[in-house]
C-alpha cells in the first residue's frame, strides 16, 4: 500500500477540510490501487507532499503551491460571494494537456502556467478540489444569484462563467496529481449511467384535460402550427387506440446493462402546475414500477417541489413509494433540481438515503461539481463529509435541448435545431469519453412529437447514450 504523507505548512488550516480532500483523493476511481494519505509523519510513508510550499524541499519531497484558501479555520460567512464572482480561471499545462484552476483574483492574465515545474506542483490543488466538491459557492450564494426556482443560477457559477463546465476539471486535476507523484492513474472509459425522472405518465387523461392543455398551449406559445399538431396527436391517439404519447416505457427502460440504472418517481406533491399529475398508487404507476423492476432498474424517490426543505414531506413520500414499490428507497433526485444548503443535504442524510443525484444544470449539460463520479458533499456546519454520496447529474435531456433553444419545450425544436443539438451531444461525449462518469436523465415525456422530431430524438438516445454506454 503506497503511503503519502502530507506535510502541512499552511498556517491556520482546518485539518478536517484537508482530510476531506485527501479522503476523496484516496477513494477517487482514478486513484492508484490502495493508495493512502497520512497527515502525521510515519515511518511507513513512501512519499512526502509539502503543502504550503517549501522553498528548498528535500529531494524526496514534492511541494504543492498554495495557502489553503478554502481550508482555513474560518466561518463560512467570512467568505464573500462577491470575491468569487470576480475570480477567473487560471490555465495550467501538463504533458500536452490543459488543466484549469482558480486564480483567486491575483494571477489573471499571466498566461499558461506549467502544472508541474522544477519538482513542484504549481496549482493549489487541495483548495481547488475543496472549492468544487464542497459546492462552497452554493453554500454562500446570495438571493440575487438565485433563479425563479430558488436554485443558484448556472451563469453565476464559476465553471459556467469561465466556460469550462463541459470539462470534468476535478477528475483531470486528480489524474495529473497522481502522475506528478510517479503513479500511473487508472484509465477508464467514461461510465454512462441511465436514469429517468417520472413527472408524468399520461399526456391525455380525457377530453376535459385535452381542452385545458390546448388552451394553455395557445395562451403561452401563440403558435397555431404547434396547436394543430397537438390536436392531431390527441384525435389520432383516441381514434387509433395507440398508446399515450408519454407511454414510452416499453423501449425507454432499456434491457441492456448500462451501469446502475435508476428511475425516480414523484410520490406526492400538490402544486398543480409542476406536479400532482398522477397518483403513485394508481394501477398505471404500479405497472410502470413493476416493469422497471423487471428490467433491473433501482427505484428512486423524486421528492416533490417543496420537499427539498421539508423533512416531514420528504419522509412521507419516501415511505409511500416504499410501500407501493415494495422496496427500500436509497436514491433521490429533487424535483426541478431544487436544492438549498444545508437544508436539502441535511434531510437526505437524516432520511438514511445512500445516494442523491440532483446536482446538475437545468439549462445546459456539464459538470456542476467538476466531476461525474460519486463522492460525499461537505457539511460546513459540522466540518465533516455527509454520509450519503452525490452522483452528479451531467446530462439531462431538457437541459441539453435548451442549449439550442432556451424556450424549449414552450417552443418546438426545428430540424436544423435538432441537428445542432445532435452535434453538441456528439462533441460533449467525444470530449469526455475517458476518465469520468456521465449520469444521464431522460424523461419519458420528452419524446413528444408536438415539441420535436420524436423519432430522431429516440434514435439519438438509443445510439449515443444507451449503446455507447455498453461499449
């Protein structure tokens, strides 16, 4: 077992925060087998990393640039959101690769910096990793940085502002760090996992429901062509006896094995415009749950719109879903990706869940946490890691399509826009085909011919997500 001793020379550093980063480095899927980090000098240490920068390090030491910017023993409220908003990315080069770090407002405009120079790592890797993984900027974001659903606006987040959210910057730093220590990091094809949020199971419940939807479509979109498609779809479905447009489960729930597949069900909620579209106890919902279990899917909870801060509501819906699905619920993803620190992770931990998969973007694809791999979030209140693992959501259907048409699905995607979306997906998957994980989320209801070319979207999904994940 390789033992790495981290000698801390940064004054005022909080040991728990450094330990959090070192534990993630140990457990990261790209880490060498059985590597272990120590914060106390032991005779068993094979390597020494000096954090805080030794001017003249010994021959067997590797100094690491940094002062522990976010690892210092100071209260969270002492960090100012305004400072973070002014930071830019700092570009590092390493073995013909490009890495991205934070410049902390001091070194912008210096150009590209070698990541490893004269035996020293020039990036404050521990502070960078802690910043991204702890989601510190979301803990301290202010009300003016929130969107209509009280989520931190993507455009206010560092990785999006600096146009590097499409890159798993954390995973790239981890790999480079181990190479600097002389290890060969693990190399894996990107792990593509399938998940589905079930917000709706039927588009047409009856003629009255059709009239309400048609009125809403005309009122909000003012698009006669799309309204005509909607009417044609309704009468064709009713007259032909074909399956409801949202009943795509027979092919969407893939038989092929693609990692751990999870399907998240709404099990409650009373907000008419965003939920309460079906009862989880209905025969139709039970049929879909049964099909998912037959196909090897894990059943997860999709807590309702207000449950991200309401522990009683969260727990009630979890128990209801467990009763209906006859299984223990261990996974969750918040409805509308609503998330608030610390309330949401606190109630997830209290509920005993093992995994959550909420932290992704609602309007674009990318690595909101800087990684696609499972990892524990950080609890600033108690200065420790949370007990559950976050599985970052990297690629959600609506978010991907909104990169091409922000008003989707209020406006229909044209054929040309579908071409653009297809190319964006191809470019993203090609750029991230190694050394990360890509958790996808495709809703059964997104394959709606009123909003886009449903056959084309189905083909893209099956060929570039499902089959690509089985390579």
